[in-house]
C-alpha cells in the first residue's frame, strides 16, 4: 500500500451485469487504471466514489 492511499468503490458493467469493486488507490484515476488492468480496456466504468470511513 502506498502513502496517501484511499479506498474507492468502483461501479462497473461486465457483460451487461453491474458490479461494485473495492480498490485501494491514491486517486480516482488510479482506481480506474487498476480496474482496466484487471478486466481489460473494454470494460465500462460507471462511477468511482471514495469510500467514507464510518465513525463511532
């Protein structure tokens, strides 16, 4: 894990099916790059949101 990393929730569509994946990255752009490296360049990414910490 790199310094300044955050957790992002990436919503994507694989073969017509929407899925959510959790990705650790520094920026939303890095999160998109990670998903594209894992699933291929033809994947459709719908949204990238930073996962908020739940405080008590």
